[in-house]
C-alpha cells in the first residue's frame, strides 16, 4: 500500500527562526559532547586500554559493518514513522554507549560499546537534515542553514575539546568519558521538548509495504542520478581515508616522539582545537562555493589537501611535522568534504525519501570504513603504521581525480 505523504496545511507550524535556532543549538551541543568525548576516548584506547594500531582500526571496521547493515533501515524508518523520534532514539543509544566506554578496558567490551555508538548514529544521519529541510519548507534557505550548522558544529567541537579535555586532565579520563555520555543522554530531552514535527506525515496502512516503497523510490532516485553516484563514490573513498587517519594519528604522533612529560590529552586537545578553528575559517571563506556549480571543484581541492596531509603524516620526521599534517586533514579536508556532500545530496533528493537518501550517503561512509579500513588494517599489520597512512593518502588522491573528471552530459 502506498503511503500518503500529503501535508495538512491547517497545522500550526513553528516560526522558521525558532526552528533554525533549535536545530543549530542542538547540533552545537551534540558536537561539544561528541567531539570532546572522542578526543578523550582516542587517548583512552591507546594509553589506558593499550590497544594496538590494528585493534584500533579494526574497531572502526567492525563498527562500520554493523552501522552499514542498519543505516538504510534506520533512514527508511525515519521516513516512515518519525524523524524527530529517530533523533531521540539516537541520543539515548549514543549516550549509553559513551557512558559504557569509560567503564571498560578490554578490547572485546570496547568493541561492543563502539558498535552501539555507531548504531546510534544511523538513527540520526539523514533524519536531522530531513527534519529541518521539511519543517522549514524553504529550499532556498536550506543550504545556508546547513552551512551555518556546520560552523556551529565546529565551534561546538572546539568547545568540547577544551571543556571535556580539561575535565579529563583535572580528574581522570574515564570520569570525563562517563560525564560526556551522561550529558548526551540528557540532551535527548532537548529534542523531545524543542523539536516540532508538523510537516511530516507518517506512513499509513501497512508499515512494511510503505517502508519497502520508500526504499525502492530512494534506490531509483540514486541510480538515475550521476551526480549522486559520483558523490557517493567520493564519500566512500574519503571516509575510509579520514577514519583511518583519525584513528591512527594519536599512535603515530606518540611514536614520532610527542613529549609525554605533559599529559597526551593536553596535546591532542590543542591540536584538535587548532584544526577546528581552521575548519570554521575554511567554511566561512568557502562561502557560496559549497554548493551549486562550484561544489565539485571545492570538493576536489579538499581531496588534494587531504592527500598532502595524510602523506605528510605518514612520512613526518618528527611529531611537530606530523601534527601540522594532521591539522591539514582535520581542518580543511574533513569539514569541506562533509558539508559539500550533505548539501549536494540534500539538493538532489525529494521530501518523501530525504532521510533514506541521506542514509544511503551515510552507508557509503560506513562502507568506506569497512572496506578501506580493513585494507588499511592489513597494511598496518604487514608494513607498519606509516605505510597504512600512505594508503589513506592514496585514497584521497583517487578522490581528487574522480572529482576533476568532467561530468558527462546526458
């Protein structure tokens, strides 16, 4: 049975400015907790849990496998039942996984917490953009809102690195991890109380049939769009490269002689903060080059910068050079590619399958983590950490070549 997607024009919608403020503030707060938590966790995995490079990348790959299987069903569920309540579920699962991470140190249990954390993101990826796009009901305003949200996320991330990093330094790393997770759980209440859902109409009739229809419509949309296929391939490669670089960077910098007289959390807080400031400046300078005809070129430039940064981290002679290379990847390549891909996909989908299409994009990210992550894990095990990072640089280089190819006319 086909789901009815008609909107009742008699509903009382919230003012657009209020919707935008709620959305941007929620993204800012989530970025504070998520990024601060991951900063401390990345050090916790190496220093406190003592995981090897292969184990660290393997966690990302296994996490990606589970998320890959659940991403599209979660997106279809959001398009069928509710975008708002998908976000609430995401917050609850995410907070639970974050709290549990600080309570264990064995590889098996850490793997379980990170898998749950990855599953939590599947309920939010796509649902958040779909929610704000449809509630605003103003296509001309959405790209600007998404760019503003991306800057808020970088600002929140920088704040989280400082606040939660300072908490970890003043207390213990596990205390900061559990504290951030508890706050993430409480953030679900913000979504419940501040997010309206007036313009979305749940599917009626047989939910399974409606879900299957939405899934098939999403697949047809993607298959018929060369632009979407191009960005999905680029996302697959870039995410594999950035995920591996992000997970391996702490160990690489420690191996290069990062001074340990000062707690490593202080070093990584400072590096992360610099990368986020650079990212915010990059997005502001890029401005209108994040969408429209300029997007492909901007994405290609970001991939070239990622190639230089990942290769620089691989061959760095000392920790200072490696840190500078890492900032290039984290401060330019990562924020540009993520924002452009989100805007690119959002502009080429329709309301009825919006969350599902964004879930396909997230699925490309997870598939990159799994396939590329496993390959880079193998390289790290056989040839060592520098060779694995060089493999990440190669993925960036291939992406740059793909985005430079002229689009075929149909």
